[in-house]
């Protein structure tokens, strides 16, 4: 028997009879994924559950409420009630008499059997011969579809307060309509509340009070983030903006990150809360909330003003403007905003080219109500565009979007807090010349002088072309930075320089377009007390490293290439070239720190994160894609604030933007830190550095060197094997350094151990990349399982030689697994690698610090 319910067509006298008949054919099912025509769902424990058991459709009462019953979708098997969609949010049931019915005419209805009326329906109908079904999908989407999978109704088109992956935040430019998410009225009342969230025509996400009064806005999308927020780069959450020009649609969608459950909820108090589910605890963890302070409230300070949370008061007028009502402004009522103090020159004389200029406001959330100049391609053209239009009051050029201008109000300008201003953009306010001092008054004079100077400079350059060789020599001579010391005692005699190195290095750097501050050999010798042994910090693959002090008091580390070096000029030149090109807070800028005793856990974790950020920069964010190939503890330097710096780029390789891996017949690196595929096949990639990073993390957590573990049975157990054994036996806490055991965050340390083991998996494809590692360290996402970790040291199986750093000496390993080392005293040590390691497994690693010059 097929039962249909159409509220406008059924007589009140027939409805009770119909409900009685329907109750005789209620299906006694629970936990299925589909509701078929003629079947019903009652409020006696019957539910629909998505195939992967992520979401559930059923009747519920909000926590804290009594009696009211609703039909909705919520997360399955999560202790905390997490509702994502409600059918009858404004028409609650008063008891358990509700029934959800799928009629023969294709209409899905929620009926109140006690009151005899309809509370909600899809208002759909179909004359198709295809059977109809209601399905709950793993995305949380409830669809009414025909047998041929044609969808005739979709809950994602009728959202409540929750924005889920796969949903569309949509604006229709043709009809000026949008999909809105609406808050609850209170924490325990899901009826339509006071706030709504949606998209405007410019692609900004807004929170409105009601449907029209702005409360908060995100700013435009630049391809990776919303420019008006401090959120982490949104590519981590799979955000994507689609501009369907043909249909006049613009909408946002997003996908889950790493399989983690994530949701955006518009709370009843008008706050948007983004949270991720921590699978171990089954609890939601908030990762982003907006708005969080007064300055993030839309138009807090009125027009032509700026809001700064670090200022007192938080509202100030923009330069060249004054409060519209001084008394109200002084009493803390800033809604009236500010007005221009001096009229623009172009407005007074009617010229489009008045003596007006621009004042730069740095690191702000740019105003609302902008116009986009689609033909402008750079900041200079954007300024000219605004300058030529007298009605233009301000402009901003934003990378990834283009030129914005403001012809109307300037409202909702927010100065980002310190540390968040990386998300801000520069805003240029048009002001009269008198507001800018003398800068604009002499603008034309400066332009003329600059033009003349350029003309004479070009003419002078042409005249001197025939003296090019002489001029080049003169320039080289005078750009040398000479540092003199009184009583210079050292002489070049007895201080041996590597033959031919100076010229070849200089030419190599010059060919790469790199300029470094240069020092004479005498200056370096004096700074290191003539390379005195008391100043020696250590020794590495191609020479000794000395500590020195420049005349300005700056400490430097000087690497001196040795004639007996097993590596040499190529690595030395490679290191100078790369380090000169790379600039990042966690890459060495040629400075060396002092030791500062034992490190607490918080400082160790900062070092781990700092090294991870440095590797993300090398692998992804720098203009060169760099594979370090020799990442280890002794190549991580700490500055005076104990901030980590990645050093020693002698082994590094540059990759092309579309290159994923490379191979070599000459394996170089440090025993114990080399990835299996590199040591065995000569194949290296960004995952090789990830492996070395994993070793480093385990060393920092344990406070022990990779090679400090002893022989067990017939195999040598390194830190990887030891950590893997403890992890499998649920004894990972034993790996933690005893000096930090009482003060560390157990959860954070265990996460670091987990991440470290993920990084040292045998197969390169199983290891995460560094951006994922940084995310795993930073937020509580669900971590993947560790697949396969080997406890054996890397075996070398290449036809060519393998060069290793063993105890500060350069060692060469060949097919017979015999290692020869050139030690610092030039004695030759021959023997199997086990012999070199020794019975105690100690390679006696020495600190290999870095560099030749101080570069600032």
C-alpha cells in the first residue's frame, strides 16, 4: 500500500483515517541507509544511518530542552550531540508522535499523528514511473532521488546552521539570491535565530544580524585565504572558489583534510566556529573562531576610521580625517565615524589631476564596498588609475586579486595584531597635498630631477663603455670590504689557502648573480686569532671550523677548506651559492650560537617546529626548490634566542618546479640519517629530507644520538629500531629524555614520536611531506598509522662510492662494504663498517658547525 500526504488536498476528516492506515504499514527497521516509497520512520528509535556510519537521521531533543522533538541529521556514535541539519526547526513536535513518510506522489512529509497535521514537507511531486527513495549519504547529505539517480530534492540546498564539506556557499548574481546558513535562537532552541551567514556578490563571506545588517566579513578570496581573516592558509581545508559566469553563480566549497571530520557552525550568538573531531577522544576541537574581538565587528569605528585592538581607544580616524561628532567620539561612541579635514585639490579646482597624494596604511583588513579594476596589473598602474579619477578615495593592490578602488565610503578597516599582520594588505588613502606636508608639493620637481639624473647617467654609461674592463676592475677593487686591526700580527706565511679556490668561488657566485660582503684573508685571520686551536669549534667534511669575532662584536663561524678534504671545492661553492640565495628565519644566515645547557621540552618543541618550517620553505615556499640531503643534529644551529637555523648546504641539490625526484651515482651524506632509497639506490627527493627530519625528531625527544644505541644479537639497533620497538610494545614513554619527563606535555611528546615514526617509514611514498608534518605538529588532526619501519642501518648497494661523515672525518664506502676515512691527522683507517662503528655502536659524532663569512 502506497501512502501519500498532500496537506492542501486532504480533507481534515480523512486525515486521521489516513494516519491510522499508515501506522499499520510502518516498517520496523533501524539503521538502514534508505527509505523507500510507502515506508515511514517513527520516533521509537528508528533511524537512517549513512553507509560508513558517519551520519544518522532520526528524532531528537536538544540537550537542555524538555519535551520538544525534532527530525534532524547528526553525527553517528559521537557522545556530544552534534546536529548538522533540522527539518522542522520552527515547528517542533511536543511528544513522540512524529512520523516521516515518503508518499507515492514523491512528497516527503513529517506528520504529527497526535495533532493530525503536517509539520514539514519537501513540497515535491513526480509522475515518473521510476521508484523513489530517500538516502542518507556519508557527506551528511539527505537526497530524494529516482531509481535512475536523478535527485529531485537535496538537504544541502536547504541548510540549517552547519557548513559541511561538499556544501555550497552560493550567490546567484542573476536573481540576487543566496543560500543562507541560519543560527539557532539559543543553545537549546534550534528555531531560526538572529544571525545568518552567506556570500555577497564580491565573493566575501558575511555574517548578518537578520538578513541585511552586517556583523562580520571575511574579505575577498586571494586563492589561498580570505584577506580579511587571520585563519591558517585555507588550502589546508580544501577551499575552492568557483565563478560560473554563464549561469551567474559564484560559490565556495571545501573538502576534508586528511580524512578528518570538520565543520563550520554559525553559533546562536553570531560567532562562526570551525572545529575538527579528535578521533581518540571523540571530542570537537575548535581551530578557528570569528569574530573574536571588537575590531572584527563590522564597522565598529564608523566611516573613514581604523580599528586597532592594541590601541587605546581602539578607534582612531584615518590620517587627514577628524571625528564627525567630537563629543560622541570622546565618550566612546564611534559609530558616527570621521569626515575629511581638507578637501581634495581635484575637488576644489575641478581638475582630475589636482595636487593630491596618497598616504600608506600598512597591514590592514582593507575596507568593504570596493570596486575592482580588472585591467590594472600592478601597484603603480593602480595608483595612476585612482589618481586620474577624482572620485577615487583610496586604492589597494592585492596579489592574487588585483587593483581595488573605493569611490564611496571607507568602512570596516581593521589593523591586524602584531604577528597576524602578515595577513594584512597596504591601503593607500588619497589626501590633499597640505595633509601630506611638502612631499606632494615638490612631486613634479622630484620627477623632473629624477628624469634628468637618469638621462645623464645613461649618457655617462655610454661614454664609459670603451673603458668597461678598467671600470670593472676598479669596481671589484673598491667593493671589497676591508677590516683593519691595529697590531695585526698574523701574516699570510704559514696560513695556507686552497689553491685556486678564491677565484673559482668568486666566479661561481658572480655567474649566479650573487653579491656577498667580502673580507680580506688578513681580516679573517685576525678575527680567529690566526686560526688558533683554542678557537676551533669542530671539523667537518671539508675542513676545520673556527669561532671568530668581527670588529663590530658580531660572532662568526669560519669554515676553512683543507687541502686533504675528501669533498672540496664543488661542495664549498655549492654551499655558498645556495645560502646566499635563501633567506628564511629558520635557515642559517651565517651566524653561530653558543651552547646554553640542557633544553626544556617547550624549547625542544620550538626547535622541532622551526626546523619543520625551514624545510617547508626549502621544499615549497622558496623561489628555488632545495633538497638538503644532509640534515642532522650537528647541522642545526641555535642563535642567542635558541631559535633553530638549518645550515651546511654543501650537499644540497636544486630541483625544478615540476621535478619530484632525482638519482645520483655519488651518494653523500651522514650515516644514520640517510633514507633507505637514497643509500641503496641513489634516489633522493623531498622525502629524503623528511626521513632525516624524523631521525632528528626522535633524537630531540630522547636526548640521545642516533648512533648511541647498542648492538642487540646479530644486528645493530639504532634510534629508529629502538623507538619502533617501544611503540609496538606501547612503551613509547620510555623513549622520552628523563630530564624533561616531569615537565613535558605527554600528549605533545607522543604526537612528536608518532610524527617522527611516520617520517622514517621505509617506503618514501608512505612518508608525509613537510607541509603535512608541520600541520600534524601544529593542530590535533588524526594521524595516519605507521606502516613499516626498519631497525637496520641503511646498506649501500651502488656501483659508485658513497661518501659519509663519520666522526667529523670523510669516509668512502664501496661495494665490499669497506670504509676508508681520511682523518684529521691524515692517518688512513681501513676496515668494515662494523669495525668503525665499534662494539658500543658509538660513531663519536662531532659538532659540525658552519660557515666562512658573516652575512647580514
